[in-house]
């Protein structure tokens, strides 16, 4: 049985044991881990031509890739977001798909809070300035006593709430799939999207990239935000209309933004070079701890498949 591991170079080098474990289990393993960028479709199609199992990071698995893999029976998403995989077509072709529910939640949550601190205290800009001989003050704001609005209250959003409550933040969440009682038990108010956007000092996005959520943050919704508010996105780039966000920042309709994900990666320079934006290159899951958990569940599901056991976190 042949397994393709296609993951980002920097991420895989942190914890490369997955390939070792699979080889020790007697499986043939191909590792496509030479770059942090997504390989071309032609490269992917060639690699998948004779594999049974495909462990994937950011590669786009559409109908062309699936059609190029006649032996493929299992796709394992080495992560949480699976919008890069055509689930409907995989199901049609009889290919099982799993993902790593919750494995990177703590890492992403901690980064979201780090981005809040970074953008509200001017940390990246001041770091760069002082390294070049400058020395000027930046009057930022505390998190304590501020309103945090969560758009999405799942594995990640709930952790962000817990961390920020320790800072003394008041948390309101918009999530149509979570009952008010669950939020109240955690000391969180339930609000509509309009209430969360209009009342919060920080908006942190933790919603999936569904068709309904595409461009959730756009000119109309940005207009609801306070001029002193910050937008934080560690979820998916498709949630934000980047042109509308750029306009809102340039026109000082919001205070700024901190982004770990973008519509296209690497993103357009016009957006990321704005003074009021702090950016990271999709680092949410990039911790040794998260890599270990992702590899654990990926290995477990390969062995489940090999031994005809039920798959964990199966999507189709």
C-alpha cells in the first residue's frame, strides 16, 4: 500500500515522524515536503497517480486530481479546514475523507490572542523600528475591560474565549449552531452578527469557509464596526473581502486588522503593507505540539484503514 504525504516543508520538518512511523509499519511512503508553497496541479496529479492514501495539507484536491488517482481510497486532511477538498466528488468516487478535528485548536487560539496583543500594542512595528535605530512610543490599548466578539464558537473560538476572559475581556459570540445555555455556562453572551460587530472592540473570526460565509466581512458588515475596533482572522481568508477591508482601514473606519489567512497565499502586497495591519503566514497550526497531534491522528487513521477499523473524524 502506498501513501503520499504532501505537507509544507517548514511544518513537516518540525515533526517528521509521520513518514517514519508509516515506513516502520511496512507501507511505501512518498513525501512531497520540499516547499512551503502548494505544488502545481501537474505535480500533484503525477504524485497521486498510483497512491492508495493521500495525507494532505494545503493542496487543492479537486475533480482533476481525484480523476488522476484511480487507486485512491482515503484522503486524510492533516489539519482542520477541509475546504481545499472536493468532498462531493470524493464521495461520488467512493473515497473516504477524514480530518483532524480539534488537533490544532489550542495553537490557533493562542495565535489569535497573540495577534490581538500585537496589533493593539504596535509590537511588530516597534520591533522593526528599534532594530533600525528608532525609538518612539506607541499608545496602545489593554485587553482588560474590552469587548471581544467571536464569530464562531467551536473548538478554537471557545479556547479564545477562555484565554481572553483571563485578560478580563467581556465576550459575546455569534454562532447559530450553539445554544444560548452553552454560552451562558461559559460566561459568554450570545449575540447576532450585527450585535457582535457593532459592540465589540476586537472581532475574532472562527467560522468555517462555507458558501454562506464567503465574504462575511465586507463593506456592509465592516460599516457596523467601531472606528476603534480591530479585526482578527485566523480562520479562513474567504471570510473577508480583502478589498473592502483595505478600504475600511485606509478610510479609518476601523482601527486595524491582524491576519494569519488570506484569499490568496502569499497575499497581495497592497493589503499586507498597510501600516495598521499585522500579518503572519498561516502560522495557526505551526507548533511542535500541534504537529505531533496532527501526525498522531493521521497515523492512526492510516492504520485504521489498513486494518479495516472505523476511521476517526470521517467526513465522507
